[in-house]
C-alpha cells in the first residue's frame, strides 16, 4: 500500500488552518464547537479536557482547568471563525490562535475544503 500523498496547496486561501482556543468547561466548548460546525466554519472540532492553564490576569496569578478547542478549517474562513469565536466566547479576552500545517494528507485536505465550502 503506497502512502497517502502530502498536500501543499498553492493558494493561500485554501491552506488548512487549525484554530485553537481554551474555554472554561466542556459545555462551553461543545456549544462553540457546534456553532462552528453548524455554520460550516470548521470541518472538525476536537476538544481536549483537563488542560491546566497558568497565567497572569490583571496582576493576579491564575490557575484554571480549561478545555482546549481545536478547529480544522481553511485560511479563507479565518475572519469569519475569529468573529464567531469572539462573539460566542465567555472570556473577556479569549486566546484565539491559528496555525497552518505545512503538510497534511491530500484526502484530509479535500475533505476539510468540501465541508467548509458547503452552501
């Protein structure tokens, strides 16, 4: 069996994007995940629970249990997904990061593209 081809798209708009944010609990994370899927802004959203975050906020050292949300989308959806996360996020200043993988399987990239480009 030959390996799945690796995709490096030519168009920056079609690059896969992994958008990450942390939420206070599973219910908040599931709610945001469903919005992203329902609005075709992400093809897949994964939730990782029991993330321990340590940070300083307004001069106070904080330690919190959080849920990490990771959404797979396209670079062309960045502004929309950013806006939806900001609108639906319970934090005053949510962490919203995006990463573009350099390589991924062609089949997975095609699937993400098909999902987020549905009408």
